[in-house]
């Protein structure tokens, strides 16, 4: 069953049945002022931090509430409903709802009893407040007298945990005021200059475009005794009782009354934010002319659609087009900007960027906005310790050159991360290669950037030190030690245990750095890399290849993890995909390893991260055991690695397989299976439950996941075969053999490429000929120097 559809042209997902299996969310604003909203208007807002800057309350582990509620009431019949289906929840026989989630805006349309309403929610570009614009149209044939109520539930404290539990304190620090067209809430209002670390804060909910008829600043007065958001007493009675809170839970509730002739439309806007009386008055008066809302909406669309339009594909698969052109791409920007800050699952407590998470997230947007990526790459390089390792957690207030490191007890205390992880800095290699390839900014390699704790060095030096970090921490088999963990947070191989995944990453990193070294003519270093890479490659081959698979690593005592003979966890996904991505596997090994993945790990919802799940035979460091079988790292279909298996299959020219993995795990491909998948059909989640679960196919942890970037890379570099490098771009699609033709419009280094791929003979990889502006090329490689401003490229497969 489905609950909505993709509107490809408008880059929206439209939810036509609001009774979805979970709240389906969208992101508004940025972490400077962030707002998460479901299609039923549930959600919350915050300033700078979901955990410490929370201004709207939202209760986790409960149905989707409260939210940004707008109630409508027919003042003749006393019947009332809400502009979003919930919270009033009228029967869907008579109430029609259409939620349009777009790029940084959500527009919820409703039709009930001859009244059409549209509630548009957004945060204006570069602003730190939010707007809810309501348009109401009388579609009946008689004049109507209506009341509209806007409701926002302020937190009592900016720290969301204190707001929930610290009632002996937080109930007594807020009060509200009515100021003509707004409710103003104050927190610690006497603390102008700070008392004991607390500062005065003010928030407001205001109304423009219509007169306030009544108000409430007190939640209990608005809702009434033993009532809830679905039947507030104020709405039922048709008036708020003008009570303000003092030592009780506050809220912002404003009523206005409107009369509509048949066919007439009226509009108004509620505006919400954390500003004082004067500032909020200025903001509100700037909306006196409500056409500003339409302008701001256009600005938002132009901003986002502009970024997304740097790659536009038209393939025979609408699932693929919708994901690559809009939704996966937009999710990549959200993970890039928001990291793991806030969702309906993440509360915002993590006070920084995970090193690997962010360096991976960057990869998802490089093909669309290399400049934006560059800034973050520099930031992440400045969070690399002078020993070459990454800071496991990079604080939001990171102070490059002056930070403590995992070698200092104070770092563990501040971040909760006690030690280095084996993989963090190795993610820099593919990310920087992609950035330089996409932008052509070869000089970047010479840019000087500080280290996290002390010293500075060129990007080249940073990368060399990242290699050193691994080389100085080798285990008994001369492979990188597992340290606190590798990509898999649940795998504690230990200081002397060894990870084959990291070994493959290191092998790959050496190849990337070798390219940079040859560009710089650094012959000594090339000789060094050749030597150590050979040794590393040999040791991986000798110690990790077992017949038809690569093992996962070694424990400190030398025991093999992921051996074919193991009763549990005998097959692991990442070492197989990365054996191909790293370039280490021979063709024969690659074919065998990928076939083993398909045979032992693949399910109808994608490939499991390992199998069989741990149950009775886990080793001490296998934290996956904490989870139920077929869940998360314990044999679940971890979503991030789907991108790597797509990429690996594509690199081998297996277009059919690559696309099969795409379809199994792609949200869009599950649009009609929403009751099984549960999550939004337009966003990736962190994992999907696999075969042992009674809920096989159910996905979890929406939006903020590294999956966005890995699947994007798998599709763009893998399936579409767009592979930029230092001097140009290679075109090597690996597609389903029934794709006869497809096109890609890409902006590459400021030039426009219109690429047509023709596949009359039904190939799934390889190419026959490639033409640039009518000229036949020697290969499928296009030198950047040969490009004009606009280019016609034809690739014959
Ligand atoms: C989560 C973490 C990520 C980790 C992955 C696998 O997604 O955010 O850092 O690599 O789990 O354990």
C-alpha cells in the first residue's frame, strides 16, 4: 500500500493519506534555527542545538506530538478540525489531506466541510525564525464565519531534558505576556546579566494578517482539564480565556476570527522564534505585506533547486530519477549540514561531528556543490591530530590548533570518546580525491591547514600523516589495528586486533595518495608508497582471503573473525565490497567475493551487514550481540554498506546486480510497500530489519545517516559511471541491461555536459565509443581541458 507519490517536476513528495505508518518528516531551516516537521505538523524547533536550544516541545517515544498546530472552527456549527489531519483527526471519509514535503518547506492542504486550507511551513533562507502561512478558502456556497487558532508549545527551558523532567525547577522560571499581536514568553526573566549560568531568554508566537481575538499563554488553560491536543477546550468553546502562565507550563495560542464569502480566500501568518519584544515586533511588522511569504518561498526553492540541478538524470527508472535528482540528493545536504543533530530519533545530545560520519557525508554533495564541500573538508582536516588520526568527535565549537586529543583524559571526559578509532582519517582520501576531481582545484593539495592540537601542514602533509597513523599502529599480521573500533562501532577488535576493512581502506588510501604524489613529482614518497602498499597487499592476500571471501579481521589473540568455518558471523559484507573498491581483489577474487555476498547476505531488502547474526558464539568485543538478531550491526541490513556493494558491483561492470541492490534497498522502490518499510519512502534510514525479525523489511532511524552519501556515490560513480579525477572525467556506466538509453545533465567545473548514453545491444557495462561535441575520442575519458562551455557527449555502450 502507498500513502503518497513523488511529484518529480516540483521536487515534492505528496502524502495523500495522512494515516501513515510513522510520522513522515521534513527538515526546515538549518541547525542555526532548525525545525523538524511531520506531515501532520508534529515536530519541534531549536536554536543552534536540538538538545540545548530547544524552543518547542516534542516528546520522543510517543505518537507524533505536539507540533505546530493550526485549528479551524466553524463558529456557526461549533464543529472544529485542524489544518493538518492531526491532532483533531477527523474521519478520513470527510476530511481530505495532502501534505507536500518540498525542499526546506512543507505545505499541508486540507479540505473539510466546504473549507480549503493550506498551511505552509518554512524557515526563510538565512533567518532564525519560522513562518506558518495559512490560506483559507471558502469552497461552499454560503458565507462562513470561522475561527483560526495557532498553537505552539514552548519548552520551559532550552535544555530539552530539563524541560521534560526538572519540574521542581523549570515550572517556575517562565511566564508569558500578551502583546497585541503576539504571545511573548520569558525564561529566567530576572537574569538579565546571567545568574549562575542562566540567562534571560525570550520566545514569541505572533500573528500577522488578521486581528487577535483571544489568547492563551498557559497550556492547561488552552487544552483544558484531562483533554489533549485533539480537543482543546479553547477551540471547543470558540475562544481562549486570555490566561497567561506563571509557574505552570506555557504556550503560545492565538485566536483570530474571519468571515469568508463563497469563493473568498484570506491569508495570515503565524511567526515563531527566540527573540525579544522589540526584535519580534520588527520581524512581525516585516510580514505586514504577506506577499513576502511567496517571495521567500521562491527564494528557498531557487536556492535548493539550484544546487540540485547540477546533476539531472533521466533514466528509465523513476525510482532512480527521483532519488538521484531530488530526494537522495536533498538528504545528502541535510546530513552534510545537520550531521546527526536532530530528528525524531536523534534528540541532539551529541555535541559535535563524528569524524568518519562527517567526512563521509561530504562525499554525498561534492558532485553538486564542491565549494560547499571544500569548507567542510578544511574544517575536518583541522580536526586531524598531529599524529594523523582523526578526533573521534569534533566539537561544534572546535578550536583548531588548541584541542585536546584522545591522548588526554580531558578529551574523553568532554566527549565520551576514550580512544582513537582505526578508520577516521582514512575517509579523507576518497573525499579529497572526489573534491579535487570534481572541482579541478589541484592547488588544494598545497593548502596549509592547522592540526587539531598543534602544528599545521599542507593537505598533502595531512594525508601523509594519516597513512603514518595507520602504519604506526599495525598488529601481528602487519595490518592496521582495530583500535577502539573501525567503521563498525560494534566491533572492538582491540589495540592489537586487526581489521581487514581498515587494511583495505589503507590500501586504497595509498593508491589515492600515490596519484597526488606523482602530480607533485614526489619520487621518494612514491617509492615509499609502492613498497608499503606491496607489503600491505601481500599480507591482506595471505591472511584475509579464504576461498570465496575476505575475513573480517583478527582478535588480539589471533583468532579469525569472519571465517567461513565460524558458526555465526561467517560472512561479512564490507570486506567484500571494499576488496573491489580498494582495487586489491583480483578479478577472480572479486567475482567470487561478490557472488558470496549475493548468495549468503542478500535478501529482498538488501544485503545484510553480516550473517548469521550473533547469538551464542560472539566474542567479547562483538557488541552487536546487544541487539536482537537481524537488527543493526547484528545481521541487520545496515543501509550504508548498500552504497558500497552497489559501487563494487558497478566497478566490476555488473550493472544488473548493482541496480538490483539499488532497487532492493531504495526508499522510492518501497513506495507501495510502506506498511512494511514504515519509514518515509523518500529518505534512507540507518538499517532495515532482516530475515530473523518478525518485521522483516522495517526500516529505522530516518534522515540522518551516512547511507545518504554512500548510496549517492554508489549511484553516481557506480551506476551512472561519472568518475572525475585529477585531469578530467571518465564515463563508465554500469546499468541494467534493459536501459536502452538515458541522459545526464551535469555541471562539471563550471561547464555544462549533456550526456546521452545509448545501449542498443543491452549491455550492462563497458563502452564501444565516446563522442565529445561530434568528435570521436580514443577512450571514455574526457579531459577537462577539451571541454567547451556547453558540451554534447555521446557514449555508446
Ligand atoms: C552508525 C554510526 C557510524 C557507524 C555505523 C556502523 O551509523 O553513526 O559512525 O560507522 O553506525 O557502526
